[in-house]
């Protein structure tokens, strides 16, 4: 038994654009049916594109860039023992209950619609609805191609996120289970099981390749909040990097510059807001704040030590006052208020540099590394690195700094071999500081599904991380 959710997405998408769509002025909401390519593009923006939120912002607490603020600073005292300090404790200490509870003991998954998993599939459904019906829309073939390409690319982006949260790394176990693949807007009465990591990656690559095939012949649009050609190639380059297909990753990064991608010199900026369309590096702005708490969880000392003091990313990326180091919203501020994320040309540079190291093209990799640093560090002088291992580490260190607090690090750690991580935590003032450890190749590198989802879908086999004992500090 199947039925379509088309009308749900019609209303949800067009309501989001009621201020700019003439359709709602002409008909009641229940009678609105997209007919033109413009209608479908609005529908995609309203139901397929990620709104100003980030359901995966909990990943910020799990990697090795973050530390718990224990020292006193700013005269306000330590957050130890406060509700804010405890709220994300389960993520910060990699507890198996993290998908179902927060650190205050509240149930956070009783309503499946509140989970990151559900939200991604809701947006995927929006993309699928557009893909199912765009061919019948009124409009030119070029307009149809652009809408289809956007829907394919954005859907691929969501599946890339899901597979790197709930599946093993591609370079570790491509045959392992990942997430269900839903590629149409229809709903079936059958429970959907998990596809393999390799199957999901194959879908991601196919969607991105088809998106680029459709969109590359079209004029490049920038600064309109829709994904464009360079952003699609950056995403495909990223995916190939995770698959360790070095030549393909480099080729996709090259296309970004063929399409007008450029590096911006941030060293002379007088304002910190470089993650916005004010920065010509930025090809796509989307989503919302990737790190929710800047007062209790802060950049770790080891990570802070990697920055040159004249690095613009240090100057504007962190607030340094007394002994307090807090990520600034300024790096992410868009239009004065909204915290956003971006895909930008710097990633193409670093993807290509890492791929070239792996391809033994060290001079090319070093050039990209120096080019990026020269545009980020005041007074930078080119460095020379001739050892492959050292150059690879330098590129990865630069990637860590460039994309700090943007949701890249956890996924990168997974493909780097899932190294051990330690976090310190103090539950109450006066109590001992505890060290929690995520072991090398720990099962928690593949997160458990919230139990509410497993109960509603018996075919959704749970990950081993869900059955681990509570992690204790030492």
C-alpha cells in the first residue's frame, strides 16, 4: 500500500514562502498545487533545504577540539555544577544514552520528530517530492534541470551527514550497515532496513555527479542561498576524500577554480564576518549554528596552541579575555544576527592539497597549503615541507583550524582512523576532575539510533554503541 505525501510538502513549502509567492493569494492553502518550475523551486527551498537550524550541533561536544570550562574567568566563576554545564554531558563523555537523554535526565527522543535522524529524512522527503514531479512542471528544460540538480545535490548532502553519524567510516568498513535509503516521496507500509555504507556512498556520488551534469552548462548563480555548481563540486571532492579516491577528489576541486572559485585574503579584514556572502569565497550559505554552547565547552588548550598569534582565524574566531576562551559568533554571523554554515573555496584548496599529498604530488600540495596560509596569517612566509608524512599532517592541521566549530572535525577523525580522545569534566565544585576517554576505534564513533526510532521501525537494526556500559571517568 502506497500513497503520496505530495500535498503535505506543497503546503509546508509554499507556506514558508507565503510572503513572496502569488499562489497563496490566488487560492486557498488546501488547493495550492505547484505547476511551474518557480513553484517547485520555492517548494524545494521551503521543504528540502535545511532551515536556520543544525540538528547535528551535538557533534561539537564530541571531538578533540573541545574542552570543559573549569577555570574561573571574567569574574563570573566556573560553570561547574550548573544546568548548562550538565546539559550536554552525555555527548561530551560519549555515553550510550546520548540519543535518548540529555545530561539533566530529560527524555529527548520520546518524540521522533525531535531527533536529528527524523529531521534529515523530512528534508530528504522534500527533495524527493520535487524530484518525483519536476519533469511535469511548466517551464524550460534549463529551469527543470536546475531544480532537479539542486534537489539531488541537497539530498546527497543529507545522506553524507547521516552515513557519517550512523554508519562506519567508508575507509574502515564499507560493507557495514548505515541508514535506510529513501529515494522517492511515496510512503510504504513496509519497514525500511539499513543500506550498507557503500550503497549510501554510491547513491551520494551518483546524485552529485548527476547534479553537476545537469547544472554545469547553466549560468552560475551566487549569493542566493541555493546550492550552485562550485558548491556541488566541493561536496563531491569531500565525498571522494572520505572514500580515499584521491585523483577524483583533486579533479572535483580543480573544477571549482575553473568555475571562478577564489581564495579571499582575510588578513586585511576590518570585520570578522567572513562566513557570509560578503566573502567571495563562500559559494553556499545554509543551516544554522553548529555549536550551541560557548560558555561551558570551549576550545581545548592543545587546539588553541596550533594557531599562530597573527592568524586572522584566531583573532576573530575566539574571544580571549583573562583565562576564558570562547568561540565567537562573529565567524558565523550573517546579516548581523543569524548563525549560519557555508561551503566555500577554502575546502577545495585543502581537499586538493590532501589528495595531492596522497598522490605523491608534494610540490602541488605545498603550494596550496602556503596559498591558504598566506591569505589567513598576517606576515606569513611560505614554508617548505619535503616529508610526505609531515606535509599530510600540516594539511590536516590547517583543515582543523580553517573549519573549527563548523562540524567537520568529527567526520574527519573518523576517516583518520578513529583516534583516542580524552575529555576532562567536573560535575560539582570541590569534586575531583574526571578524565573520560573515547578509545581508539571506539564503537561510539558510530552513534546509536534513538530508541524511539528503533521501536517504531523494527527493521532499523541498532548499532553496537547503544549496548555499551556507561562510560566512567578516572
